[in-house]
C-alpha cells in the first residue's frame, strides 16, 4: 500500500512541480517513447547480460514482494514457535524414535500438518528436519550444530538477496544509459545545426529528456524497489533464524517451553507475541499433539 502511495506521490510531485512552473509536458511526452526505447531497452539488455536465469526469475518474483511485503505475518511466528515446541517436546519426552516419523515424512506428519503455511515452505521444513535429523544421529554439540545452521542460513540469505542486487545494479546503470540516450539526441541535433533556433531548442529538450528519465527511473523507482526488496528478504530471514535459536537452546538441555521462549525473544518486535499470547497458543494445542 505505501509503495503505491509513494509511486503516486513521486509522479504527482515531480511532474506537478514541472507543470506549475510553466513546463511543457508535450516535449516530455513527445520524446519519452523513443528515449524509453533506448534507455529501457539498453537496461533490459544489460540486465539479461549480467544475470543468470535463476537471478532473473528471483528478480521477477521479488517484484511481488516489493508490494506485498514479507510472507511471514505475526501469526506465522506464533505458529513456528508452537511447531518447534511440539517437536522439541516430543524429542525430549518420547525420544528419538517418536520424532523420526515426523522429520522423515513432514508432509504426512500430524505435527507439521497443524501449520500448513510453514509446511509449504521448503526451506523452513528442510531446515528444521535436517537439523533434527543430525541430532538423532548423535550430533549433540550445540556449537557444531549452530555453526552448521548458520552456514545454511548464510547460503539461503545470499541467494535470497540476488534479486535485490540485480535491481540495484540496474538502478546504478540507468543514469549512464540516460546520458547515452541524451548524447544520441545531441548528435542528431548537431546534424541539424542549420535549423532555426526553435527547432534546435525542441531537439535539445528532447535529448535532455533522456538524461532526466535515466536519473528519474534510477533514483525514483528501480533503486527504491531494490532497497525495499532487500528489506523484505532481511525480514523474512528473521523467521529462519528463530529456528536456529530454538533448536540450539534445545541442545543446551533446556525444556521445550524455555527453548521457545528464547526463540520468542528473537521475533521482530512488530510481530512478536507476548509471553501470555505464546503461552495461550501452546496451551491451546490439542493434548494428543503436545
């Protein structure tokens, strides 16, 4: 919502101020199509040249995140803590054998099925199950497990930022591409140097539209899109770091309730449930699942 409001304000205030000071929109509208063809076409071409197909797909998918925001909402954090509570409590009270069926086939697990949104996230599910599987194989050193989990998180985070990095690179290139379009316009103008001043003025104005569009697109749209996408990826990464916090706390020998409380402390403040809210959520888990 705020992104749409921002775009409306961007166009309204920039072009509104231009019109209020006597600017002629006709010059911009006349030059915009062919200037955008040069700038936009060169931008898309350079984007394709400099990025792999996975990065291109990640960038396209990331544009939805720019407007939709992080996929994880406040309820999802409570659900994650509840899921981890059930898993760690099962492991501590019923042993490794009782846990194996849940981590080997999470899609058929009665515990994971309680939280379908988390179950549909492949990384979250694999991250939890792979870590618990290591624990069942007697890897019980909290520091080793934490290091292994941190490496997985860094890899996932690095891959998640690929789209934001590609957009930022495009934003950095657009002003220079605008200058390229403007220089072409100047070359065209110099070829018509014998024309009357009013014609030359219009041609120079059209050439300068290229510089304007390059800077406007870079700092008004593409750059902010890259910044917002990076922010969303960072926020989503907090969800997975909670998994690490809870499972490492479990390895240190804490009770399930204490482990998830440690995890609750790492939930981003806007989505963080209170102690009472989390306790209520855990108490509302049906007895056969706890």
